[in-house]
C-alpha cells in the first residue's frame, strides 16, 4: 500500500490498446502513447522557448507524462460516449476523480499524496503547459492516424481522427508551436506517396487553409 | 445504409478484447465471448427443458447471441465505472440506447427496424430466457477466469472475477440449470492440479456452501 | 465426463485459425466465425420471413451456431484435400462422425446425447434452415476475403475464395434471402475505394450477371 | 512457373502453426520446426558417425530439411484423423502424393523435377538417414512439449505428446544416437525445477526403464 | 529534414522489443520502457526531495525520457557483447555518438541542434539526476524480471537480471531514494505467492543484507 | 553441459526477429530465416550442379543451416553499426568468436568440439559453397523485402534492402546460379501488380542492367 502500487500500475497501461474495435496495422498502448506525448510536448516546448515563450518544464513534463495514467482505473471510454451529453461527461469526470482520489488515499503514502493529487488530475488547463499538452495529445493522434492512412487502412475512422486532430490543433493557432508545426513539420509528414494521396491531400488542405 | 453495416460491425467485435489492461494468458474477444455465451445458454436450456421447464429457444438464442453487439458502439466500460452510482449507470444506459437507436434508424432498413430494436436492447430481463442469459454470461466469465487461475496468473483480478461469477450465479439458485451446474459441471471443472489449489478451493467452497 | 468437456472445447475453437498458411491482415478463429455465421443466418432468416417464408428459428440458430464445433476433433482440413475424391470425402466424413460419436458417448450425459447427436452432425441439409446455413457460411467467407482484398493482400487465394463464395451463393438463387443479398447488401459492400478496384469489380460482375 | 514458386512456398510454412487448437505458451511454425529437425538430425548424425556409423550427409540434410514441405499443400492433418484407419491413411497419402506431383509438374522446371520427386516424398524410410529423421522429428516434439510442461501448461495434450515421443524414440533403441540421447542429453533436459516435477518424472521414468 | 524525423523515430522505439531471444510472458518495447523509467524517476525524485535533496526536475525528466532514444540507431546491443572489453565498449559508444551526431546534423533544424546534442547523449552522469536515472533504469528491469519470475518463467536469465538489478541499485545506496526503495517499496513487491518463492527470496535476501 | 544446450539454443533463434524497429507486415525469425536460406541454397546448388559445377552438399547444407546460430550469443547487430569502421567490425567479430568458443568449450562434449568449431564460424568463405551461401542469404532478404514492398509498406528501408540485395547478388555474377536466378526466377517474382509498380520496376531494372 505504497508507491509499489503506482509502479505496478504502469503494467496496466502497457496492456491498454488505443482505439479498440478498429482494424489497425499498428497497435499503440497507453504507455507508448504517454511516452510519445511527452516527447512531442518536449519538441513543442523547445519551439515555444525558441520563440521567446517562458516554459515551466517541470510542469510540462509532469502533465504530459501522467496525463493518461488514470485510464488504468476508468479505461478508454469512447469519444462518442464521453461527449454524448455535458451532464454525462461531468458525471464520468466525477467518477474518474473519485476513483483517483480513492487510489491516492489507499495506495500513496501521505507524504506524497498532495503531489499525486496534482499529477493525476486533468492536465489540460489554460496554462501554457496545459495548452501544449492539449496540442501534443492531438499531434500524436495525427501521426498515429496518418500511419494508418498511408497504409491504406480501409476503416474511415482514421480519416476522421486525422481531421479531428487538425481541427483541435488549429484551435490553438495562437501558440507559436502550432504555427511552426503547420509550417515546418506537417508538410514534411505529408510528403509520402500512397494510393489515394491527391484526393486525401485536397480534403486536408481545405481544412487547414 | 442497410444490413451490410450490421454485418461489418461483427468485425469490430472480433477486435474488442475483454478485460483490457490486465495481463492474461488467453485473450478473448467480444465475438468469441458471444459465441461462448450462446453455446453455454444452449447447454443450460437443455438442462432446464430436461427438468420440465418450457424454453422459448428462438428468444434464448437471440438474446445470448446478440447480448453484447452494442459494445461496438459504447465499448467495454469497466465494471467499477459502470456501477459507480445508480445515476451514472442510468445515464450510460441512456447513451447506449440512444446510440443503438441511431444505428437502427440510419443503418437498418425499415422493414427490420422493429426486430433490431428488440434484439439489440438489454436481454437480461426476468423471463426464463433472460435469466438463463444472465447465468450463461457469468458461467463464461467463470471459465475464462479459471483458465487464468490454473495457469497461476498473478493478477488478483481473476480471482475476483471468479468469485463474483459464483456469487451472481448463486443468485439464480432457483433455476434448475444452476442447481445442475453446481452439482454436475462445476466439480469437474475444478478437478485439475495447479500450484495453490488447496487454498484456492477452500476459499471457493466457503462461498458455495 | 459431462457437459464441462463440451464447454472446455469452446476454448479450442478460439485457437483454431481459419485459412492457415496464408498471409492475412486479419485472423479469424473458428469461434468468431461461428458467431458471425449465426449472426448472418439471423439476418438471412429475417429476410426470408419478411418475404413470407416460415422459419424454424430454433433449428436455424442451432445449426449455424454449432456447424463447426467438430473442427475441434478433426481440425480444418484443406478444401483441395477434402474434395480430392468422393471416396476420400466419404471416408473423412466417416472419421468425423466416429470421433463425434465417441465424444458424445464419453463426455455427454445420457439424457442429452440424443440432442448432441442432432446438433453436432452436418447441418447443411435440404431444409430451408440447412440452405440458409450454407448461404451464411459463404457470405461470411465473402466478407472475410473481401476485407483482405481491399487491403491489397497479394495472396491470390482471397480472390479465389471471394469468387468461389459468389458461385456457391448463386446456387441458392431460388432463396429470397439470396436475391435480397445480391440486390441490397452486396452492392453496398463493394462500394469502397481500393487499388485495382475497376479490374476487380469487372471480373466480379461477370460472374454475377 | 519455375523455382520462384518453390521459394514463395516457404512463406506458407512460416504461417502454419503446429498443434492448432491447443493453448500454448510458445507457438512453433512448420518452418521453424523444419529448421529444428534438420539441426537435431545433424546432432544425431554426429553421434552416429562418432560411433562408427557411416552417414550420407547429403541425404540426411535433404530429408530433414524438406520433410514437411508438403504440409503447404495438405496442411497439418490431426494425428487421430490420420491414424483413424489404415485405409484412410493410405488415401490421404495418395492425395498428398498427387498434389505434390501436380506441383512438381506445374511449377518445377523439367531439369529439376526428378530431384524434387525424391525430395518432397516421405523421407522416413528404413535407411540410416530415414531412421535418424524419424528420431529427430520426435526429439523436436519432445523438446516442444517439455517446454510447455515446465511452464505448467494445463492442457494434457502436451504430456501425451511427450510420452508418445519417448515411445517412438525408444522404438529406434538400436540406433547408437538414441542410446546416447537417453544417456547424455535427456537427463540434462529434465534437470529443471517446476511444479509437479516429482509426479511427472516418476511417470516418465516408468516408460524409459 | 526537420523535427518530423524525430517524431517518426518514436515509431521505431515502439517496435524494438527488450531482451530479444528469450521466452517472455510480457513483451516490453523501448518506448514503454522509456515511459516507465521516466515515471519511476519521478517517484524517486519525489522521495529525494522529500528527504531534502534539491532536484533539477527539467533535467531529471529530460534525461529519463530520452535515455534510450538512440537505440533507434544502434539497436539493443546485448550486454555481454557491450561489456566484452573496455575497448569495444568505447568503440561502440563512439559509433553511437557518431550516428547520433549525424542524425542531429541532418534532421534537426540548427536552432535546436544544441538541445538535442545534450538530450541524446548518455544521461547517466554523476549528477543527482544522472544517478536517479541509473537507479530508475534498474528498478524498471527489476520489476520487469520479477513479473517473469512470479509467472515461473523457466529462463534463468530473468533471475540473473533481477539479481544484477539489485546489485546495481545497491551501488547507489548513498541515495535517500535507494534507501527508501529497499525499506518501503521492495518488500511490498516481493509480497506475492508463487512456486519456488522461499528458495528465491532466500537467495535475494542474501544479496541485500 | 552437453548437446542439450545446443538444442535449447534453437528456441532463442525462434524468438529473435529480423529487422527490429521497423514496421513490417510479416515478421521473420532467425530460425525461419535459417530454414529459408538452407532451402534457397539447395535450389541454387541444384542449378550449379545442373550446369556442371561440382557441389559438396554436406558443406553447403551445413554452412547454410548454421550460418546464423551465433546470433543467439551476439544478437542481431544493425548493419550500420557493424560496418561503421573496419576496426569495429574486426572487434565485433573477435567478440563473436570468443563467445562461440566459450560456448563450445563449456557446452559441447569434447568429441564434437572440432565439428562445432567449423560449423559455428563464419561460413561465407571463397569456396563454391561459401559463395552460394552468400547469395542465398541475400536472395532471402530480397524475397523478404519484396513481400513488404508489394504490400505498400511505407518504410523506405525495405526498398533499400531490396536494392542492396540485388547489388550483392550481382557481385557473384560469375556463378551460374546467379545468372539463372536473374534470367528465370527473378522476373517471375516481379510479375505481380501493386501500387507504384512502374516506378519501382524502373528503378530496379536500372540496377540490374
């Protein structure tokens, strides 16, 4: 009933697969996703800093590394379920918070409980670091879905994920890292040949411009 | 926008793994689970009929075969989440019903909508067939978790599943098939050697008796 | 030596992969296939009933759910082997029947043996339900092989399976459900974009018309 | 329609899993099995030569490397089916030979057909090399099943495979390599700790002595 | 030729499996390992801070998150190879550094090259954060190997890894987090039942005391 | 400490995956690769013999079957690392030889040590059989990478492997089997339809001619 339980919980996150139910060429676990999001947040943080924004790196790393740890308790609830109504979303969040709280009270030694309370609660707030996390989470989804698209995955859900990612990233268009992403990184990513590329790119550019 | 979508949806159920997040020696998909539950319901139905209970076989097969089809829409929401509060459970059910309804309206031809409305809504009602489905669902969980236990799976969740299954099955102790199960089938299942068997069996028999 | 063995046997069917030896993007087990065939038979049964055909639902579900259970004993013998000669086919069937009989005598309690004798023997007879099962089995193969084709699986065996399925389904062209399938469901299935689509569709339509 | 087809066929053997239908901790393909049997035949050949037996190495390697290539055509027919009757076994062998013959006539250039006729037909004849192949095939099965046993695989089939392997190897007790195997190699293999070891070893030694 | 390549490289780390060649019940990728090590370093950092040690969190997260990124270029070279001679170890390190340097020069925009030079070079230096990384890397190996041991994995390599981890962690016995680990976390981890537990624990406690 | 260890080592080779780190549709193990290379060497040996070259078959089989056994000790060191400098390559080879030597001294009975010394050391010498092995190793890589290419694997590494294989095979253009391969076998292999075929073939033919 100490920190051992927190570490053992990492095992669970290596066993939860993202986007269950859909055919995919490459499976991603929540553990690998967390690693990827923290690494992408790091890339974005560098860009922001390079553009003169001051970054609280401890917060950025902490937020991004731990942002999905609580999926261990509540699992990967499907987006359409989560967003079915504002009320349901609120209730699910309450359940998540209750279960997280219970975990902290039972498994984390008192000396560290305060830290875990901060660490395991939703990190996507309105701070610079919260915004970068929100962007990094979607950049990862964008890479993940694009990898399926270039392999001609026939499930339409990956095109929807890709488009949805772009839309969400665009909402943070005021962030220098987002501007840099669309100018320098995204065009490089798209620069690959695959069947149906022209039609796909056309529809993508319609969204960005 | 016809029955093709219903058939394609079976693919999704072959890709949703039960009990995500836990180490397991054998993965079970929702599709395979549905096959198992229908087969077990068939076994239980035979027993009931043999004891003089009249079975509506069409209903029994239909209920058991389709009882988890809607997981395609809402996924496999974790038990502790589902049962966090009566209110939440009600709301999740409302969402599930809404999504199922939407699917039926959009994808099923009018001539068949009524049938699917019956088929895709929760089958565990208080009819004989609804009760048999409830038992079959837990008998499957019991076999599934026992297979992990005899392989010495160290995750305690499988012992919890096993015990929980027994408890639920016992609630239907008035059903002849449940009495037969505990007298004739269950002892045969337990009759295997594995490390920790004595301690395990002792705790099991405490529940049954 | 009772019904426990029948239930344990379901495990084996979750571990037998269809079409062994060929590269495939999606593996299907005999358990999942059985679930799919029962679900497809259900779709076809609805259509028949809607067209005024009287369906014995108990028989239809029973036949389709159990039609491959005996693969547990004899495995998945390759089609070219099975059909090498009428004589061999007869002998293999005799072996299958013998092994099934032995299983029933040894593992099924006397009170249920008669039922299992009916249940585990070849269901594709000339009854309406037997014909629907034969069609459903091939519709599943058609969906299975088409999923590989749209992912550009280079193994030619999937095109052969697809074509063979259509041919067999067409043999049951007198069934209302088959007519409905080719008019309403099949065109929807084909309506996806993939490399080599035109050439493929042309060859398919040559068979249907 | 030349040697390319023979090479492509190796792919199929990398995709056929041995002992389909049973739970296993480690899957073995026919390709890996062929590699193992050729390597074990090599070990046995060394021992024989060391004891003064003259070995035709070309034949030994050729027989062991190719002994299961034809599974590509006929699949892995279950032992109880194969041995159901002498007549059936004869007929299955005829089918296998016919399919192999057809493959050779259609896919192998004339200049090499004679070689493949020798190579792809049953290698377990009564020559020294044929006997070594028969032993090597069973030594591999013995290692394969023992690996499952020490991991406490609850499927009884692995103990049956293990025992059956010992019995068959013992039939070749006149071969110096078999005597060496039981004296020098087998005791080393058994020298591992696992749950149920004493009971298991006792039953094993009863067979050997 | 910008940051896109760095992000795409994360894919490779999701596809490199740790400890190749050995049977394992649970596979771990380098990506998941990196996530785990960063999370464990976080736990250790909390403990140190709680004991009055000042932690540079940016450095700790950066070191732990990126410490194996270069495995993308050089792969997972086996420990006995790496440590065969001091000279070889030096040369391998030179190669790694050269390849990393090349990657940075070719793929990272100039403005960020300095940062990546720091980030992708060996982080286990003699700073507090470098020491915590070294400990976290071994704590992860210890958890990883212990999970195999309690499942009775017969490969002796996991016991060697476990013991080696303890030895290395003990070398950092001057760190408050290591003292806390052995007093509070480790005993909780060991507190599980498995076959051979007594013998195993005895050998473990001989090392620690 | 006898031949048992050599046989157990085959397990390791069934667990080492080729080309770790890259997305692939089909995984190949070192065990399966060894089987394939021995089978391809056999094909090439036939061709050479047919053209009047005298083949020492024992040597050819022995070399090809065992050529990667030592990967068990040193793993699959990435090509760019291995070839980083002549000096490093020399040192890695020394390590490999030392580890192999140690294995032979400790695990192989004296009577067979001489044989294993010959068998486990690099087989690609300048003999006819050594050259055929070198070609067979690359023909396998060519088939392996081509299978990825026709499935539109977006990783460029497979095109590089394919091209590199052709270059190496061409270096042995004086061998009759290589001439036959490019005239009779290779064109058959290329004769499949896939997206991007024209551009790909053009670039391939530029190399061959």
